[in-house]
């Protein structure tokens, strides 16, 4: 193989990268975007964005409304169902139970490079204001109870070897000792969170968490409920 051919094989696909970037922008947008707005956000010419969008549209990964604006399509939901399928299946009944018993939004977050990504979430039924934690939402793993809980599944030495360059929070050592992590005002202003790690066989640890603005429950009691749910999820995962 010639050096030129080897270099070509090693180079990432620019078109694929741009398509993925387009989907990330649309997922983060608060409303449908025009092609011009999306092209600007991607940093490409409108004609380039249009060609990429036509391909994504063919696979139902995005759709256009009557005004020609684009937004995420149903094909993304099909793909999302396959992400950590076993974890989602095992967690959903526990999340539903936690949300309705504690009257808090409950969710599972997974570790993705330097971020925590919400995998699946359940909000309580028949209640007033809740904190919505949308699936796919991201925040740095160094902020918030879910990230602390994921770190707490490792010792400081293990974390340094597993995730070099990402500091091991002192709170993770405390969470490792007491069994749960807590945070306030770190990811969303005025919001508190409690989380425990979920040990996923053969995979990176995840976190089972709740978020709330204020609560009458003792944090230790909420954490105990989270830990019990995490244990049942882990038993299903094998």
C-alpha cells in the first residue's frame, strides 16, 4: 500500500463528520432551523449543507416543515433505541418507580469521552413543576452528581489510568465512601441532584440520578432508594 493510499484510509470522512455535526446542531437547537442557519452553524456553504441534509432526510434522520425548516427526524429515535439497549430496558421500570415515588425527575446518564449524556429519563406523573432532563442532553463529567457518581466507581488511581487528563474530584472519593454523590447549582442553576453509579458488565459505569429544585425527603433516604434501584438494574444486566 502506498503512503498516499494509507493516508487516505486513515483520514476521517469529512462528509460523514459534517453530517454528524448537522445532527448535533439540530438536536441542540431550541426550534427548527433554516438551511441557511444550519449552514452558518456548521461553517459551510449553503450548497454543501443542502447536499448533506438531502442524504439525512432520505434516511429520516431529519425532516422539513412546511416552511422548509429542518429538525430531527423519527429515524433518530430508531437509532436511539439501540443505544445501550439492555441498560435502557433494565432501567426504565426503576426510573418510573423512582420518579413517581420521590416526585422527582429520574434518569440514567452514561459516560461519553469528557461528558455525561442522558440516556433515558422519566418525569413524575400528576405533579407540578419538574426538572426535565432530556435524553441526549450533555454536560461535562466534571460537573454534577452523575459525573461524580461515575468517577466514584473508580479509585483515584484507576481513574487516572482510565481517563487521563480528566481530574478526579475530591467529591468522588467521598461518594465512593458513602455510596452516593450529590451536587447543587452545578449543571442547571438552582437545581440539586443525587446519583449513584451503575456497574455495567463489560462497559463503562453509568449513573442513576434524580434532579429536583427542592425536596422534603432526606437525601440519605433518596440515595438509599437510588442504590436499591441501581442494584436491581445491575442484577438484570448480569
